C-alpha cells in the first residue's frame, strides 16, 4: 500500500481530533447540472461522474458524508439522469441514497432543494454541490459546520474558502465575513476575500412556501442576508474548483503532491 503524505490537509483519521458533535442525518447532493464548461468530457456523462484521481466527484462527496456519519443522501439528477441513478445503485455501502428525479425539468440549485424537501428528514441539513472537491484539514469539515451551527442566530451556514487558497477559481470571490462569522455579499465590480465552497448547512424553513420551479440558491441567500442570519465558517483544508477538463488534470497533479 502506498504511504499517504502526512500534511495538515490530508491528516489520517487517527490523528484528527474527534469533535463531540451531532451531525445532520441527511444531506442533499446537487448532481443535476449540465456541466457545459466541462465539455467534451460531459458529452457522454454528467459532470459528477467525471473521475479525478481515480474517483468520481460524486463518490468523493458521498465519501465525506459517510465518514462524517450522515445516514441519508438525497441526490438529484437531470442530465444523464439514468447514469446517476445506476451509479448510486451500484455504489453499495455508505449513506442510504434516494434519487430526486428532475428529468422533466432542470430546477437549478434552489429549486432542486425545494423539490427534494419531502425526502429530507432532518433540520438543519447539509447541501453539497457534487462538482466541487475538497480535502479535510485537521478537523472533519462537515463536523466543523455542525459544531458551528447555532439556530438562535443563523438559518444558513456556508463553508467558505479564502480567495487566496481557492485553487483553480478565477472569479472575484463571493462574500465578506465579519469577526463573528456573519457574512455579506460581494459588491458588484469589487473583490471579496471568500469563495463559497459548495458546502453548506441550511434550515428547512428557508424553503417553506417556495414553489417547485427553477431558481438559484441566491434567492434564498438574499432573504437570509436581509435578516442578518447568513453565516460562514472558513475551510481548514484544500479546495479545488474543478470546472474544465484542464482543471481535472491540474487538480490530479496537486492532489498527488499534497
């Protein structure tokens, strides 16, 4: 067996401090997107099934859920939905997986969660974009979110990556964050120091009354921002924006040396 590098970004489980925290039992994994920027790799398969370092992006997300102790994953599917369905059936082990079928209409991030809400049996719950890739730091990332969650002050908690450490990301950032963790949105044409990682914890109440229609998560976030109940926590490990075929190759090289 090849020895794994002992870095703070890839610490063996035995060396990690164990957080005494209860994690949400269910996560929503967003896997329905078209993956246009990833073409030609997505000409015949959905982006979440593209392999990076010998493991698909979807499996990497589900692996994190399994390690954290999440018992159920609701996975939505639209583009090449049959492939997503077959893949999770073959996977075996880990969380129970339920499919939220969006074959008839792509609902985007917010609409996808709204449709899947009847399958989500806990509050709060995780939402994970299956096309992002992260490596835990010294503490399990999902448990870190659960530890920080405080229903008295927040309805949404986002895992944020410092712009300087957002490998492969070419945008201007998404959020500013105060000392207490409360976040505010980047001003147009300006730069913000934090990037949304694609990992978050949300209250089910955010989606009450929302119609099952295509809409972005920003519609929910903007409402939470106005109420000053949107918070962030800084990711302690590595994070990769895997948005193009070239980024797959670059990410694999970086993972091999981290």
